[in-house]
């Protein structure tokens, strides 16, 4: 827990605090319905770097993603910022007011093809019901090979596609 509150920071990702299958890393909104997960610490995925995780789901309750939180996950192909507002007991999970993204979050994720910042929810007839875009307020930068790169820099030769209008505000950091 953070400062005795109901908020929680994940400092190391393993199968005790996330839903982890062979290829999917699904970060939950809460731990044991007691603590809201609001932060992912620096280097949180260090123990997963050699796993075959290809998809990462990040909930909209996250307020901070630390430096290199998901760096060197060499099999990672897709990152989705997810939007699901209710728990098992039906209570609402608070959406983060803003999202701060550290430096080099996906550094050396050389197979990362797509990052989906925008999430759509649909009515049963297929019409769009709700659009979720995280409110990104800060994106970290670092120096790589003499140039400034942003949090989404992956070293992928053919680039990584960022999906979502909010990212356009940070085009000066766009490295994909």
C-alpha cells in the first residue's frame, strides 16, 4: 500500500499480483479487492524479461508507469490500455485522473508492433457506446545514441504504431 491508503504500487510483477498466462500479462485493477493498483514501479517486469508474454493489458486505474517498467520484454507484441469499470461485487473502480509515463517504458521491446491507448466499448447493435483515452500528462524521455527518445521508444526497426488521439499531443517524443 502507498502511505496507508487504499492505493497500491506494483514494484515487481509476478504471478502473485497479476494475471499471467503463457502469452498474456493482465494487470488487475485491484489486489484482493482491498487495494486499487494505481502505480507500476520502475523495472517492475524485470523477472518477466525472458518470458514469452506477447500481450500486455494495463487498466485505466493506473496513474504512474515507472521508468523501464516493461523494458526488454522481447516477445511483447501488443500493449492495450483497458477500460473496465466494475469489480466482481459491482462497485465502480476509479479511472485515473491522469497518466504519467516514465522514460524507456518499452525500451528493447523489439517485437512490439502496436500500443493501443484508445479503447472503445460497443452497444449490442455495434454502435460505439464509450471511448476511453487515458489522460496522459507527462511522458519521460532519455538519451539514446545521441538523440532524445520518448517512453514508447522500442528499438523496433520497422517502428511501433501508437493508436489513440491523446498521443498526438506528444508528437515531439514520438519515436515509432
